[in-house]
């Protein structure tokens, strides 16, 4: 039973399998990506940033609400 698995058959199967895998992955890579990123309100993120923690380590940052 095992004598049918010659070097040529094993190599041909490996080459065909790799070619099929590369072809499938190529088609998957050409698909348009899904945009699953969360929408972030940058102004709210900056407004709610923990500036007090920066002061604790010696970095003084003027908060956005204190600007003239």
C-alpha cells in the first residue's frame, strides 16, 4: 500500500497543495477590507484625557479648557 507513495507523487501533491493555497490566499487578499474600527471623537478624547496623571510625574500640560 505504501509503495504507491513515490517521491514524485509526494512532491507533486505538495506543489499542487501549495499552489492552491497561494491562489486562495491571493483571492482573499484582493478582497476589500472590512472597516471594523471604532469611530472615535477626537475632541472628546482630548477633552477627557487624564492630564492630572502627567502632573504626577512632573510634566505640566495646559488643559484645553484653560487656553485663552
